[in-house]
C-alpha cells in the first residue's frame, strides 16, 4: 500500500459548470416575443416577489395606434428622464424611419443618449437591475435598453487609510464610472486602454482593465486575461476577491498584487507599465505586477523633496525589519545570549524579570496578542467609546500590569516598539503578523541561531516571489544607478530617465539632462 | 494529498520544537549575575577562598542604585571553588558579565597569577577582558566589602576607576586579563599532537630532538 502522502486524490467531477449552463441557458435562450403582453408576462414572472420593479404600458391612438411597455427598477433610475424623455415622447410622437419599430423609436422618439437593442432576456435582466429601463414595443421581437441610471453615490473624498501630507487629495469611490473618469482625466492619451469585463454569476460586477498600450508588457496582460477568464464565482464585492484568485504564490503572506485608493497612484503605476483593475463597487483598485519595493513606496515620495522622502522610505524598510525581528531578537538575547548585553543593561533587565511569573518567550506572545487585540478593537469598536479603550489599554495594561509585576517593563517597551513599527507599512500587515510569530518561535527555541535561520527563510521566500511572472526582487545583481534609483532612495526626478526595466520594454521616460536650467 | 503532506511536515516540525526542550534556554531570573571576584588563599588549609560579588536584584527598589551581596566559597582550585559556590545559591552563577577580578597580594606573591588567569581563560563564560586588580588590603575580599563612601556595586566602581585612571592620571599600568597572561606566563606552550605510524621518520627525529 502506498503511503498516504503519495496517494493521488481522485479528480472531482466538476459538474457545477454544466448545471450552471443549464440554469443560465434557460434565461439565455429566452428571446423577446413579438407580443407585448407575452413579454410583460415573462418579465413579471422573472421578477415575481420583487416589489421594486415598475411596469407601465403606454397606448397611443391616432394614425398609428401602438402599445409600448416600459420596465424599470425603482430606486436606481432617474424618474425625470423616464417621465419627460421616455414616457412623454412615446405618448406624443409617432416613430418614423425605415428600420424596425424599435430602431425607429430610438432614432426618432426616445430622448436618451445611451441605448442598446437586444432580443435576449439575460441581457435585459442584467441591465434593468443596474438602473436601465427596458422598452418593449408591441409587434416587435426586440427590446431596447435605455440608460436611466441614477443612484446615490458617495462623493469623492480623501481616502482614510492612505493619508498623505501633500499631493492630490482625491480618492476613488464605489462607482466604476467615476473611478475611470478620475484616471482618464489624468491621462489624456489615446494610448490609455480601458477594457470592460463582467465577473460574478449573481453580482455581474463590471471590471475595467486599464493599461497604456505602448508601455504595457503584453505577456503580463495576456496572462492576466487568461487568469481572469478562468474565474467562475458567484459574486465579486471587492478587488481582493479577484486578486486573491489570480495572484502568484496564493499561499504566501506577502502581497503579489497591489492595491490603492488613489487615482494619482494608479496613473503613476500605469506610466511605469503596470496594469490597473478597477472593480465596480469598491474604491480599491488593484495593480499588477507588484514588485516587493512597492510595499515601501508611497505616492508622497515623488511629491516631496527627495532627501526627505528617501529618508522616510529607509525608515519604512527599517520599520518592517524591526517589527518582524525585535520580539525574537529580544527573547534570544534575554534567554540565550546574555553576553550580548552590557552589564548595566543586563542588571536592569534582570531586575525587572526577577518577580515576573511567565518565561520571557510566553510573555512576549501574550503581550503581542494583547497589543493585537487592542489594535483590532480600535478598528472594530464604535468610534464614540474610544476613550474606554485608551484607558484600558494605557492604564490597565501599560501601568498596572507592570506595577503588579505581572509583566516586565522591558517587554512592554519591546511590544510597543514592535506594534508601532508594524503600523508604518500597513500594506504588509499580513506578512508581518505571520513572520513575526515564526521568527519569535525560532528565536525562543534556538536563540540567535534560530533567529538567523528564520530571517534567512524569510529572505529566501521573498526572493522567490513573483507577480505575474515578474520577479518581485531582481537578483540580477545590477547596481547601475538607473536600476536602483527608486529602491532604497528616490532619485531626483531629473535623474529618473528610464522606467523600471522589469515592467516594460519601453524604457525612456524623459530626455536626459533636462535639469538645472 | 497535499494537505496531509503539509500536515505531516507540520507535525514533524512541532515535535522538533518540543523535543529541543528550548536548548540552552536560561531564563534571566534564574541567573546570579557575578560582577566581580576576589581571590584569597588560605595557607593552612591550602584552599582558595573566592568571594563573588553578585548583583542583588531582589533587594533594591527601582529608584536607588543596585546593591550587591557577597557569596564566599572555598575550593582546592578556583574552578572547585566556583562549583562549591553553586551549592550555596539557588540560582546558578553567571560569569559572562564579570568585569573585575581582585587578587590578594599574598596570592600574587606566593602562588602566582597563573592558577587564576588560567581559570579565567579556560572558563567558558568568563571574559578575557576582565580587569585584574591586585589588592593591597589584608585580603582581597576586604576590597569588595568596602562600604565607605560608595553605594552600589564595588566591582563596577573598581572597573571604572581602573579605566579612568589610565586616561586621567596614567599613574599605573592597567591591564586586562589577556595582557596579564601574555606578560606573566613564563613559558608559552602550544599544545599539539600528531598521529604517527611506527616507521614515521618524523617520530624518530622528534625523539632524538627531545632526548
């Protein structure tokens, strides 16, 4: 008998898709009938028990008596457009022209800009649930979809979780069109391509893939389409639904796809040859491919003086290393390598540790959990009881626990340093949480040996990451200025003459030497 | 079966963590931090008396400077004495941070520094950079028991005095253990061995040269 880890699992028969096709097919193959009454009956049957739907039949007499039916969903439509630009002309005007009845209606009667003719009920359902109005005409086996969308949207505000000191303050909203418009406004070129897709069997979420044609890496683009094409999911509510399915290294804690809420960031990334994915219903825009250094880059880096922003970027990198390493390092020193501490510091720490009940390693885990709990509470709790949290956090845990000798004061300092530095790079919260625990476990089992082994493991893992086939960290060993100009520091703009070579083959960004007057 | 494979790996790893028993883990609260040593010799009983100045972590409150207490032990060698001292203490002695070794002038004159320096150099924890001080008092321990005019750990003060003296007055020559050893070890012996066959020409040569 084979050992259990060599046995092959029998491939599951995926009959889900077939069932789905059968189910969808019934709607897909349902065609618009010539009779208005039949059509209205079908729509009413489809939307039975859905009380938001409005049905109206309009009859005109005179020279050419005709009957029209309109269907729309209350709450998503502009009643002004429907009343004055659809219902009123239908009642007063008679269609003229050479085409079919429905075409004539669109060309000579209805006063709506965005229209579409279809005979497919699936198409009708998708659009009427998104605020459009269906127009049936008696005797015509086609229906028109009239754009009457009007729903309440959040206004454009500054993103709460990507604060900056300076630079553009606009952020994306939940509306796809508004988001696209913010990108378009910043990129007035025909080379900007916006491809629209629909994902989600139930949600039918619109998704836009944006890229600049002359800059984008075609292989990455093909790969993206291929991976998106394989998705079969019932709903897409957020960019992460898709990003998590299509990303490289799906089990890695590190990000291999980017996200942002800022249009200026998206345009900056498009200009470096990346691809943006805007998803309807969320202000988060995904960007691909994602390089490791993007974790530490901020849009402000490019808006402020480069000395200051280079310093800030190095701070961010140090913060990441610190927040992962510090708890493990502290435990390794305190529990294994006391020789590393100078005498005075050793005595101080030893004095604090004298009457503390728990071993240092367990104390570190407990205190880290307490910090994470406080952080999570801060995010989840209703905002008007914030004071209670700060009192409990600062007084009870910070002061009382130390005074009661339950926790050593140096541990509080270590946990505080860990926690604060962990908040500097919010995009890395997942790898930080995971690797901090791994490093801590290794270091508290094997001391500095374990510490270096675990950090080595982490570095090897980071170096092995790719994003859509692009290495997250380039190991080619090139230390030419243009290769590292935007890694550990941000070179002045007049020196950034080429684009990152891993992302695009169209390198030249600006003509060289156009600085200093 | 990927899931089970991962599970198996995780279980192996988990065992590794438990079986390792936290190798070399020594909790700070189970250590007695020895800051300085004083070494005397009892001529009648032919034993060394070693006094350990240990940072007294329990006694002091957090505001005042940390006091020290002294533990004394005897033994035929320094190493023996150090082992005996452990029996008197609940925690084990930790020599990694010791910075002063006081040797009484009797030991220095009559026995020589070799047994002391030898122990310092061979001990796994003791550093070669400790200050070696010869006491002019009756016993070396007297120096560590000084209470006049100084609060806190005496060994730290001695260390400070020795270090500052070199910079400020240069009235004496200061030396750390390693330089002492270099200066006071008369013969430098390099231990070595070599595997030889019976007919090894080198062996014959070696014999003739030593004979």
